[in-house]
């Protein structure tokens, strides 16, 4: 009897030892259990009372803005602009971007979110200090040795339960579940409205795709949210490599005359040019513009001004961009009558 008890006691010890000897297998089982199943593809959701949305706080509101002090985690070497990853006083992880895209991305995401499209939460931080700074390469031009910095875009790290699919699993503008839909064409209009020429997709994976799918668990299922992840090439001039600009109101305003060129049949003609020009501007129907204006057309000048101020715009830039955007929205209204 005593011998049987010793054998029984040894059994769990054996399995524990086996687990320790095969940690890779154990982790694989855990990962398999945590894997999210494919969700329902979704590109847009009704934003509700657009005219009451807060373009200062944006998609996640003022209460979730980054809170100092910030603590250094690592430097990010992805993309073309310098970035560092930090945590804030609440333990939230952020990617702080510096350079020419700071203002444009912060504002464009607010405008796009207000029309019902998914964006990554972004905030403008005018100045701050990063504690426990490590060695920097690209970002050392923007972050001083004591960790102090000015003019950064802080992008909130996605929830740990949300999975960003690998780039090869992402989507492109020509082939996706929403081809020909008013929602996809509306998103294309929003990119043209903001002069976002950097509309790379999964076909440009070597240069970094600016489209992504976020697999998002909900109480009643899973959504595969399709979104544009980089709005930095906005609010300037569209065009070729040598002529395009970011966050340039004079250039933005000068191209207003070429924004809507007219209507041919039931298709709206645009003057836009970007990474995938023909995919964007050739198939936008009047009915698509009319649908988008149910949301875009309700955004007020005061909301635009507030969003621009929250994105670090100067007083001159606030007025310049507000007038220019209102002109572009009115052009869309004229063709949708």
C-alpha cells in the first residue's frame, strides 16, 4: 500500500518536470488557447451626433491623454520618423513620434474618427520630459540628453487583447471585403480631403504598409477592424516625391481649386494624386459623397478649430486650415446636390 502511495505521489511530479523540460510546447498550448478567431470585417461605424463630438480629446477622450511623468522604454526604429516608446504615470504605453508628421497625424485622425472610421488614438504633447533615458540614434535630434522634448505625437499602444494581423495578412485598396461600398469610397474621400498622399498598403510592404487589420474581441464576438494606421502625410500638398508636403496650409489651400474637378456621369472627378492615385479617385460616385456628407457635413468650424488647436496648430494655421477645409467640404456639397 505504501509503495502504491509513493507511485501516486510521483505522478504529478513527473508531469511538472515534463512541463519544465518542454516550456516551448507549454507556451505553444497557451498561445493556441489565447488565439482569437477571425472576426466580422468592419470598416466604419456610425459616429452618432457628430456635431457634439469632442475633437480635442479625439477617439479616446481628454481623460485618457498621456499623463507625465514619462519613462523611457526603448527607441523604435520603424517608419521614417524618429520615435521612442514610453510609459506614462498611469502605466499606459505610448509611442512618441517627432518631426514633420506630429501635427498632421494628430489632427487628421480626429477628423477621420468624427466621420466614423477607426483610428489609433493620438495626442499632441507640446513639451515634456522622459525619465531614465537610454541611448538614442534617430531621436537624439528631438530628445535632449536630460530627456526633455518639444512637439511630439503620442500614440496609445493598442489594448493587449487586440491583435494586429501581420502585414501580409492585411488589406489593400484594390482588394478587400468592402470594394465598391460607400464606406470604402468615403474613406478614400477622407484621405483626399486631408491631402494624405502616403496611402501605401500591403502591396508596398517593403516600404511599410499604412493599412492594418486589428482583430478586436467584444462581449458578443470578434471584429476585424480595417483602418489606416498612418495619417502623417496629411494637411499639406499631394503630388510626386519632389512636390508633396505635410502640414503646409499654404500648399493645402493652393490645391483647393483642384480638389473637386467636376462630375462625369455619376462619378466625381478629383485632382488628387498619391501612392495609388487611380485606385482612389476614379470610382467615387456622387451617392458616395452624399452618404459621407451625412457625417462630414455636420462637423462645425468650431470643432475643426478645437481639433487643430489640440494638434499644436498656431493661431494662423488654425484659421487657414479651417477656411480651407470648409471650402473643400462645400465643394463636396455642391456635387452632391
